[in-house]
C-alpha cells in the first residue's frame, strides 16, 4: 500500500509504543520503534520487534462466510441484521449482546457502543477488558468519582520509590520497566515488588514481598494503619480534599493491628513488612504500579482502593513522581473505557447511576430508546447465552472460547446460542461456533486512534492494503446498523468523522464535572486527524498531563473518597482434594491466545510448549520430574502441560500461562481451569488463585513430527506445536503402548512417493523414525517416535526444514539418527529475542569469563535492548558460577 515509513502504534500491551512501519516485498512489513513517540522513544519489546512477521495472509479470513461457506457482504450483513432485529422484536433488546475487544480502535468501539446502548436499547455490550482492568475502573470511580489514571509515564523517571504490585512489568510492560531501571541507575530509585511468584521483575528489585495469593488488602491496610501510627498522614490534605478517612483507618487498624499480624496473614517476614512500610512512609515521590495481579481477583476492587487509600492519606497523587498507577494489558483498553465499552458504563465517562447522564447521552445521540440500566458483564453474558436468554451474540476481535474462565461452559454456551456472528482476522477456537464470519481489518490495515495507560491518544495508521474482502470494524458495524434501520445515525464517511463525534460527546454539557474531555478536538479536520500527534487527555484549553494533583476531584463535593475495605477470604480455598493455588498469566513473548504471535518462530523459541511451574517440594510430593506431562484439574475443568520445576514458585502454588489454545495444543487452555467467580463491584473474575489438583500422566511413548504442513492432530492424549523456520514442530505423546503410538503418529505423515522416504523401526516395535524428501531432495518432513527419554536430537533436522537445502547421500543416511554428519553448533533455546541469542551461547560466554550482565551485553548484546531477558541471563550466569566452583 505504501512504501514509505508510516507512523503508527503497536497493537499489543497498554504501553502504547510508537512504531515506524512500511510494507516490504512479499506482503511482509518492516518495523522499528518510533524515536519520536513519547511512550517508548524508539524502543520495542520482543513482540513489538516481531510485528513485521505477523502480517502474513496464510490464515487470514478473506471473505464473509455463512455456515462455513463463502458468501458476499450483502448477504452476510443482511443475515446479521435480520437475526438481531428478529430477536429484538420477539424477545426484547436484552435478548441480544455484543462481546468486543481491547484490540478494537476507539472509533470501532464508539460505534459498537452507540449501536447497542443508543439504538438497540440494551447495555448488553461488554469487552475482554472485563478480564483485564474492570477492577481498576471500579476502584477509580469509587475513590475519584471517575475512571482516572492520575499520573503519566514521566513519573516513573522521577520517582524515588516504585512499588510494583501484581505486575510482572519486565515481561508484560518491558518498555516501562526499562524506564524504572533507568531511574534506579540515575537517581537510586528503590523498587519493591509484591508478587507471590519470583518473576523476572522481582529479580531486579530491592525488596520482594512474596505474599500469599489474595492477601493484598491486608498488606495495604497494614500500610495505612502504619502511616496513621507514625504520623505520616498529610492531615491538611485529608481534611481539605477527602472524605471517609476515619472510617477507612479504623477498619484498617482493626484488620491489620500490627506488622506481625500482617506478616502472619500474608505469609511474609515481619522485618520485610516493616522495611516496606518505612520506605513508603519516608518517600514523598512514590508511585504504586498495579496490574492484573491486583485486578484479576474476586476482591480486585477492594485491592485497588486499599492502594489508593495509602496515596490519598499521604497526598501522593497527581504529583511529579507520585501516585497510584494502573497499567493496562491491552493497546486500547483505555479507549474502550472512554467510549463506554463496558456493560456498566455510558459513553464519555458517564454512568447509568446518574439519570442526567442517561438523558444527556440520549439527547446527544438522538437515541430512539437509550439503555437505562447496566447490561450483562462478560461472565453473566455467556451464562445468559447458554441459558437461552441471549438469542443473538456478536463477538468482535476476541477469542472467549479460550480466554474466558470456565471456558468449557463458555464453548457450550456458544454452541447453544441461537445465532452467533464473529468479526475477526483469522480462524480461532471461537470462530468455529459462528453462524456468520465477517473478515475484519488487521493491524497494519486499521485506521483510527488508541489510548494507552497514561491517557495518551495515538494514531494507528494503515500501511498495508486490506486483503480479500476484509473491512474495518467500524464500517462493518455501521453497515449492520443501517440494515437495522439506523442508517442516519451511523452515516460516517471515515474514522475522523467518528472521532469528531466522540470528542463532541465528551464535551457535551461538560462544564468541568467530567475530566474526560476532548472538546478541543471536536472540529478536527480530516487532514489534522491524519497528522495527529500523540497527546494526553483531557484535550482542552486548560489541559495538562497529570490529573488530580490540585486536590479537586470529579465527585459531587469535589473531594476524593477513602473507601473502607477489609481483607476478605479467598473466593475458593485450597483443600485436600485441590491442594495447590493456581495462578495464571502472561509469557514474555506471547500475546493473548497466540493468534498473532503463535505463528512467529522467534516468538515461540523461548517457551515452545505449554508448561506448569511448580516448586520442587510440590513436584516431589506429586511424583513429578522436570519435563513430565501432568494433568491439571480444578472444579471447572482440566488441562495438560509439561512440568517445569523452579524455586520461583512458592510451595503450594502453581503457575500456568494463559496463551495456549486448541490451535497450538491439546487441552492446554488455562481458561478451562479458571473460576467464573467474580468481583461483586467490577464483575472481573478471579484468575490468580484457583484451587488445583495435579497428577502425573503415565506416558508410554513420545514423538516429534517436523513438517512444512499446518496440521491439527486428533486422537492424541497430548500434542503441542511450535512454529519454526520453514514449518512446524509437533510434540506428540500418549498412554498407549509404543507400537500403537507409532501407528497413531505415522497417520500424520503425508502421502509421499515411497522412493523419497527413508524409515527405520526396531525389532521390538518401540522405536520408529522416518524422513521424507521432496522432488528437489530437500527434507519435507521427519517423524521420530520412541519411549520417553529416548528421542534423538532434533536441532539439525529442524534446521533442514527451514533451509530446504538439497541433501547429499551422506546427509540422507544421517537423517534417521538426527545428527548432522558434520559438526553444527547449536545456539539452543532462544533467551534474548532482540539479538537472537540462545542458551548455549550464553553458557559458553559465561564459561569463558563473562560473569555479569554487563559482560554478557558487551560480548553478545543480550539484555541490552528491551531487557526482558535479563532475569534469565542472570540465572545462567549464577549456574555457571556454581559449576565453576564445583
């Protein structure tokens, strides 16, 4: 589409990094960090750096489909409009629902929300941000009167103390983490990490508080009580600018009467508690950064307010280097909140609990029948679909069949729902339930705006042409709205027109009571929209970056509210039947359910298959060794994963990544294990503390298939696949006897010319090896099957798949051994994505004298860019030192 570099925004986490991208030959793209974007100043993490490798059309949806068969747009949209209209006419507006995504741009979000709440007349529109940041939204509204993040990224550079709670920033927001480490280097900033796991973030901190899961409120109540006890409360600020302090402190003192009792309740040392409390009390410039470890909880809103209470008590809010700071998980979770994408919100930070807001939005939209009450939140929405109360459901840009908790029941609900439409860019676990599939524009083709975690609006600009018949989400929604009879209200010519209306609504009858205000952009021209530079909201004549620093809050009396909270019991307690506490979360190089990152070989190289992390004591108690296949069970479902034994996990706890779907592994999804029990305030489900049982799968055989083909194996106890250069590597295993396993695995081999196949099977029928060459005598695929622990090496065979090199007769004879005839050095599993440095290279460098991060950086470059690999490099260095001593 455009051979010049285009300034756009990364579509991954809420950091909102600027990207310079351009189309390259073969339909791919080249990307680099935008040095002028204030969020990242040219830096990109591993996922952002690989964006150019995610634009392939191999698995794209290119045409509308009805019942699995290609259709034209008019027929598909007519059907969507008719089924929604018929359901509304027969069962009322609450019989239909939208489930949307933080992957949508603000303009997409706006028209979806307008259609559902303003013209269909129901608030049954929710977003996957419900699983991400809903507790922050609820906590902000309770404390501030509006969903406000007070600070900006500059505060990380200026803080003297940064408290990271429930946030593995080094992996999930690595560009922000680099700001924090830079502050530590430049000004001696202290970093405290509060997390049950010892993550990559905790490896670089001054103090790690590995508290028991779910005890965050107790910890911060203890801090509030300590601040009151030692006279660290700013009494003048509290009296002038807040309400509810006495009740909050009284409950905190009753809940956490001493540091010793907090330590006992949180599973921590009282000395560590005391050190944290003294640091916080003594440090004026303190930023508390919190994310999913706080939000994804049945008591997440209380956790948020316990944190905010401590900042209000010390007047550390909205000031240089000080404030509570919620970092979002998705690129436009904030934009979705601005336009009312959550079921319990109206647009432009207006709310259903205020009748004047309902009237105001209705008049602005000239709505025929605006929704007057909150709709169904995500968990309840899918329950309603399963129970038959939701007759028509439209899912946009998300994969709830994998990502929702109690995912097995969600899939049953999708199957039971009368009508399901899905807009997406690729086939997912969810699209197979769709009656109608609508091909949407992907990153690189989208045109609109996003808002990052610091309230900074940025443009996503297209640099690739939309393939096939793909359309932008806003266009799809507006076309459906027109067919439902609402065309005049959705007659937008381009995203700029939608943005102007969005800005106008934010300023409509807003005399300052709502801080979200884009009034200065109401008349932005198309040309100005095209050249829009990143900026914070509010965008008014009096706007500034930080908010709430002046002590005036968007509440009825202008004061912030302390919220009295107490430590509640966990949603579900461990027991003899389910003795482990399961935590789920992100990996460094993967995104959501891997629809974008999974096909990228470099992003799969660090953690190529689903794993469960266990402490050595728990592994021993369950007769599990490193690499064993384990079955994981909760009250909601089961999954399988390979065991990884690590001291980073505390005894009694387990960690499973959230990413694996049925496209990448058999029965490995964390959503099947998670509980739908949700926070009563925010509706955000508990994803961090679910009782778990684990047992060893008695595997009788294992196999590896290396192939150019994109397969989905069936009939195996367990399989997973990893993208590699030139194709895929499939890990296979089963409980059948080895001879049966060989028959099952051989069924995956392509039908090839027997003259081009070499194979071997031992006389006992326990081992099988085969390799097939194509017409040019390059290896097309290879299959190795053996009892556990007896597979040959694979590195050389995998390299042949990628190189497609013509094999010599010597090479062909060596294929079945898995070993190259000539020595081929292996870099091993990738540790540093930015410089493609493997574990073997790092071990060799340590063995030859590189005994520090700085030395490794000088020698190999590893750890010097995004920094998210520094923790693992340090582990390799430490192991090398131990080996040298031995």
